C-alpha cells in the first residue's frame, strides 16, 4: 500500500452561477494546492458537499482530480461510502476504475450507531474486496458512534486498512494510546484542524485539512517541521495557524472557505447547495484577516481580495 504522509487538501466543489460544477476552477485549485506544497488531494470528501452531487457530478470530480494527480505524480484519496455496508463496498470497488486513487476515505457508519463491533464488521466487509486501501474516517461528533483505540487497533490490523483520519475533537486518552501503540504501516492523519499540530507533535504522519485551501504552504511547512523534529518552530507556526482554522470553521464547512476563495478570485461564485448557506460578510472578513496574518508571518505577499 502507498504510504500516506504529508498534507492532503480535501477540495471543495466550486460551482458556477448556473449551479453546475465549475470544472476549470476545480482543476486550477487542485494544481494550486499541489504547487503550494500539498502532497495530495482528497476528492469527494464532506468538504466537497458530496451528498448534494449527482452520480454524474461525482464522476466528473473524480475524473478531474485523477487527471491532475496523474499529471503531477500526486496522491489522490477519494471519499466513498455511507451507513450501508453493501453500497459502501460497491462504491469502494468502483474506485478501481481510477488508478490514481491510492485510498478510499470511508466514514464510520453514521446515524445507525451500530456499536463498535458493528463498525469493525462494516470495515471488514468493505476491506475484503481488496480493491482500494481504506482510510477510516473517525469523527464521532458527526457519526454519533465512538470508536475507541481497542477497536481501532483491530481495524488497523485488517490487511486493507491503510490508516485513519482522526477527528475526535480533542487529544484524548484513546488518541494517546493510539499514537503509542499503532502498528507499523498504519497512517494517522489529523482531521480536526485545530488539533493537527498537537497530533503531529505526538507523531502523526500528516493531515487532511480543509483549512489548507488557504495558506497551503504554511500548513505543509507545519507538517515538515514536526516531522523534522524542529519543535519550537513547529509550535510557533501551529499557534499562528490556529486562528485561521477557527475562522474558517466559524460557520458550517465549507461556507467560509468558499467565501474566502471567491474573494481571492479562485472560484467564480461562493455558492453552496442546500442545506448549507453562504457565509456571512463578518465571518468572511475575519477569515481574510487571519489569512493575511499568516501570510505576513510567512513573509509572503498578500493577494488583494476583490
């Protein structure tokens, strides 16, 4: 399996004023985050508003992201699955049609709350197909299902589970136990933007960070500093980036990210699809100010917002 390390940006899905996918903007955005230091991208994550996309639109997003990653030699993770095991297995199997996809990001089954034994069997069934390695997306405050380290360790031992996107909302006892006891080859990718720096300090392999749509090079540098053992510099940069992440998540994701990208001229409109609503002007301005602070701290030239 491909080693999953470094920064992955879970791309938004930009739309046009006619509410169709802005394909050119998506392709440019994918190239730009890779230019700025991301090791790979995530297509069809929750940041992409995937539940609102038709099957044809999902295929279009995958084609665009696959082409970019093929051209750039970059890693591509694709979101797949739901709280139905059979359809999740079929979605993961279908990713074999996209050879650039190195892993499928599959959330712990949500809403059903099947218990940890049910979670284990869910992933065992999906992994048994052997088509694409899996990254378990552990985000209990969205799924309603806790997965502690004893169960996660059993998931990590499944041959086709490559790692976890860890977004539990804290650095808790299970997180510490996981970082101390995870098996070789099981990647831990921070998925809770505010907790990425502390998780990297504990030895995480990288991050899947929506915040890294902005100041991508700074987030990539943060991972590099921790991995190089430059703790003092990493700690300072993590403190500088935290206000940006807070500002970008001040409204339901990806509302603020889209609004800022629009203001920076990277996408044609800031629109989202219902049930999500566009970000307010105050939160957008706060995020732009946080971004400018990071850019100034990094010694970069600030792009003028429109």
